[in-house]
C-alpha cells in the first residue's frame, strides 16, 4: 500500500472552513446583489466598487478554500482510522480496526471513513 500520506493538521479547522465556505458561496454574493440593488434604487454610493470588492474577496477566499481542500484530501486527516489487513502465516486474513480517536466520537455520525492498510 502507498504510505506516502502522513497525518497532518488541516490548513483550516472544520468550523473555519464551513464559515468561509458560507461567506464565499452565500453571504458575499447576496450582500453584493443586495447593495447593488439598493444602490440603484436609492442612490447609495459606490455600488460598483462594493460589488467589485465582494467579487475579489470571494475569489481570494475561494482559492484559499480550494488549497485547504486539496491539502486535506492529500492527508490522512480525512480518515477516522485505519482498517489494517494482515495475511497470516498459517493462512487466512486478519482484519483489525484502529480508530484515530474515542469510539464514542463516532456515535451519531452519518458516515465514517477508514483508510485500508
């Protein structure tokens, strides 16, 4: 098996990742649209500048999210443990499950992911 991946700390915590994802995908586009619409209707200043700034910020943060996702997917951080497969000398195969944390952490989760070793 390829064992070049090592367990590393993700670039962003899950909470920060979700916050930035919502900011990039929802808040910034909604705010830009809202401000531009109100700006046109009520004559608010700098409508084009606000929209351009929101677009530039969303693009920059989107790139940060992409880099974070790529680093996360290349590491072992995305796995909840390992399924170790060992061929025994006397024949047969032994399967053992090694968790990265407390088994109680898995309770209530919809899915878990294990790396096969």
